[in-house]
């Protein structure tokens, strides 16, 4: 009897109501290593959804990011966001040397030095919100502004350029085929901007991260102009986009879940623990990110992966793995003895700015709740519209009153 092969599912990733998990990823939890077809790029790929195998793929050197260069790899955006010179398309040991230089600006000590500045700017933004009267939009007044201010301060981006840079990063992350040309233009504009800024800092360095990178040597030679531009661009995008969106997501979650807000009001010192659980729980993005390529034939969870196969991982699905988290689809600020979430990734490509993101999230949420003890949504939760046009999930606007 001829065996009928099951059809390969197409990754129909979508934003469901508010911050509900993507049903496509939820259904794939039962098949931790599954063949899928992505909306863009050539060929099929594997999608890994369970915690243990996600950690394996992201740390096993038989899976390469550098091997993606020059390929039309399967992905969820019309235009590939990753660039050939980018740190997120490097493999160890080259990756490790560059990460070491960048990581010096994101150590706990360096981030803590930025904490007073971050809190001061958060309080100033909240002064503006209070002065404008209620209802006010948390996204426009706080979320879109504070993370960009902090990462720009760290990088040394002039204040006059920051709003324009934000517009370009939003355009570059679009998932719609109708905006593919605009996304490509935004990507080129960002690259041009940071190429010029990095060149200027190399000739006249200052006390900022771009200057440090421009004057650093990796393997006894400086970064090329292209490498500098792409790295600075990546740091700006990754350094504020996720934090911006998560401020909105976390505030929405707290204000739409009376039990969660009651827990936090009863134990304000528990905010760091609550943020970690919210980071695990909230599906902060759409679909998957940058895949890897298997460099040799291997087996993963009993599934044969051939050399040259593309392999995606889902941190979102791994964060809901029932083999790792008790009642994974529940929000539990008292969760104990669970492994760390994978929201910031894992392995050599784990987010360098995770300390910074946590600090900004803590100061933003703590300042907001301290300033407005009676903060509440100004509309019913179901009337809050969420972004569905890019890879990020977040409220488009978050009207609140106090």
C-alpha cells in the first residue's frame, strides 16, 4: 500500500484577539518538529516549537545563521530584514568576538548607570501626560518615546533624528506585500543614515556606543563601514522596538486583568517577578524570526533533518510548553521553579539588550503606576485596537484615565 504523505501546512500566522496566542502555533505544539511552508522565500522549512528542542537548535553549531547569506530563505516578511553583514547572520567564533565588544555597553553595571536617567525621563513624559489631561494614550505618550530616548542616548543618536528613525523601523517591519517597496526603502534609509553617523564618529569619536564600535578592533582590524552601519541599525531597532511594544502590552494586560492588577497593588515589590511572567505569557510578535540552516544530516527529536534544510524556532510556542510550565496558558505571578522564559532568545544570538529592556520596562511601569494609582482603561478592553500589519503585536493606541 502506498503511504499518503500529509500535506505540509502553510504558516498562516496571525494576530488573534488582543494578546491571545496564535492558533497556528498553538496547534503545532503537538508536533514539536514540523515541516511548514512560510509565506515568503523559497522552499519548505522545519518549525521547532518545544522548549527543549528550541534550546538545542539555538546552541548546536550544526545549525548555522551564516549559511543563510545569499539564500532566499523561508520567512514571514516580503523583504528579508536581516542583512549579510549583520551580527544576527554570524556564527561563532566571529560572532562571539563582536558580541563581546557590544556587550560591554549592556552589562548590568552599565545599564544601572542609565537607570536614574531612564526614571527621570519617564517622570517627565508622565508630567506631559498629566498636563494633557485625560484620557491619554500610553502608547503615544510613554511607550513610543521612552525606549527610543534611552537607546538613542546609549548609541549617541541626535535627538532631532529620533522620530524619523522610529518611522523607518516601523516601516521596515511591515508584513504586508503591499508595503514591500516601502519596507525596502526604509531598510536602505536606515543603513545610509547609520553609515554616515558611524563614519562621522570614527573620525570624531564621542562617549557613546557607536563611537566605541567605530574605534573597536575585531580580530585586530576595525569593523568595515558596512558592518558598522548594519550593527548600529540593528542595535537601534532591537534596542527599542520590543520594549516599546511590551510597555503597551503589559499595561494593557494589567488594566484588562483585575486579578493581575490587584496582585501587583498588594505587592509592588513583586513588579520584577510580574514582568518576567508577563514576558513569558505575552505573544509579543507575529510568527517567527530568522531561521538557521542545518550544515549536516542530523536527527532532532526523532525527525531526520537534512543538510541544507532551513529550521525556524518559535520562542512564543516554547514559552507555552506544557512539559516545562505548569498551566502554561495561565498568567501566574506566583509561578516558581520554572525555567527562564525564552522571550529574549537563547544561545549565541540571545538578545544583548535584555538587561536594558528589563530596566526600561521596570522603570516605565513602576513610574506609571506610582504616578496614577487609579489608572484604568478609558475604553472597554475589547475596544483597544491592536497592530496587525507588522511582525510586532501591540496596542495601536492605549487610552487610559486616572
